[in-house]
C-alpha cells in the first residue's frame, strides 16, 4: 500500500525501492524501517512510500488508525495472503507457542503444523521467496523468526532432494521445533546482548537435549525427525554437539536441519553482525562444507538459485542492477551479469570482490 511518509512507523516493510534524485535507491525494498530510516526519508523530502500491509511483528499496518490485529488475514483466509504475510503471521503464532512452553505447557504439534503447512504451500508456488527471509530478521524476535525459517528452508532442501511430501512436512516440523528447547534456557541468557560466557554457552548447547525431551512423546513426529532434532548441531567431523557424533551417525534429517540452521543464521541481522547476502553465505557454506556440513544438502539449497536465475534482475553488492545472462552449474552463485546502466558484462566468477546481494522480481 502507498502511504504518506508521516504515517510510517517502525516495523513497516518497504515493498518498493525509495528513490530521490539518484538512479540508486536511498532505501531498498524489503527493508524493515526503523525510526532512523524514517528520519532519513523525511530528510530527503520523500512524500510517500509503498509498504507491506503487515508489520515485521506480524501485526497489520493500518495508516492513521494504529496497530490492530489484521482482520483480512485469518486462518480461513490464509490462501489469500502473500508469502510474506504468511511468514510474519506464522512467526507471531510460533512466538505465542514458545511463550507457552516457557510457562511449562507441552508442545501442541497441530498448531506447529498449522504454521508450517501454509508456508510449504506458498513456497511451492514461489520457491525463490525463501531467499528473501533474511530481510525480516529483527533482534527482538530473531529466535522465533529463525525457528519458522529453519523449518521452511529444511523443507525446501528436502523437496530439492526429491523426498516425498510426508518427509518434506516432517522436515518442516523438525526444523521449526529444533530450537524449541530454548524455552528451557534462562531468560537472562536468551535476552543477553553481549557475548556469552563459556558457562552460558554450555547452557545454550543444552537446548538440543531439551528440544528432544519436549518432542519425544509426540506421536505425529517420526523417530528419525526426533533424532534429527537432537543432532542438528552435530558436524560431520565430530566437532559439533551435544555428543560429537560423526558423519555416519548423523541421520539425514539432522544433516538437512544443520544446513538450514546455519544458512538462516548467517544471512540474518544480529546484534553483533549485519545481515549477509544468501548468495555469499551459500558460497561460504560450500567452502566450509568439507568435514562439517552435508554437501548434498548444500547443493540442494544452491539448486534453488538455478531455478530462477537466468534472465533475473539482480542487485550486486556495490548497488548496481543487472540481468543474469549465464549460470555455470559448477558456480551458481557467480553468474555472468549484464549491468543495466552501462551494458557492461561482469563475470562474478572472475570479479571476486562483487557478489549478488539480491534477486529482484
């Protein structure tokens, strides 16, 4: 929706780039607005902006009427909502469940299914949307955003590995519940904005075992999913936790969730690190995959790039916009790009300081 600049509020998400007197945007689409960014828009005398109808916290944005529950996106109208609406509202629902677990209530697996199934359906219609999730991570709700994103990315990997629908759903549930044990970690540690002490990190590492205990009696989860949950921080070289298991003892679900977990964490905005391009992170995972991450899962995630790359408009890390002309199967994150402004051809395989920041629709 297009709204006057004075009606914007923190948590609004830009649907379109905002330009001033330059060819490059002063604030890019999919940016979550802060008070500082709204101030910048006002300083540039921007009169209006196009934003999503849902705030980053899952609440509806209704200009001039404050924040209210979204009357147009209910469980009966889920099919009419966008991928972003469905994701943000799913995060809001997951947060409510997580807070119930903190108070001692058991996991209601039906509610987790109701969060993940609509997202799987949206992903099947527009798979490239999973490469936009990093834009919507906030420090306040990262834990909840991460859980839903990991479930979705895990199911994406499973689908690319040609697993059947039941296995894909199990991956979505397992990925989403892998960090459910964080509900048993002390609130002070979860809210800490500075580095963790060694003792605090040891407590955090206990979340895998807590998660397993919370899901072990859920009949709708397969045993392989439950094992994958406790193993999602294990690494092929034995350097992970909680048991230091090695490759042959880590099941497929654990390997897939591990890649999804690392991918989303590395792309997300954190207190101690800016968000990074999914394309750059995929390169980093490939480089680090030997001995740590399952290469088949990483390649499955990377194959998603191939399905929408050729002919796509992309934004490079230096802000230039271009069109992908050719993708090498061996290096899908570093295609040949034609720059719109200059018609220059840039081969990212040779120009290593540049990388794709985002695919533009």
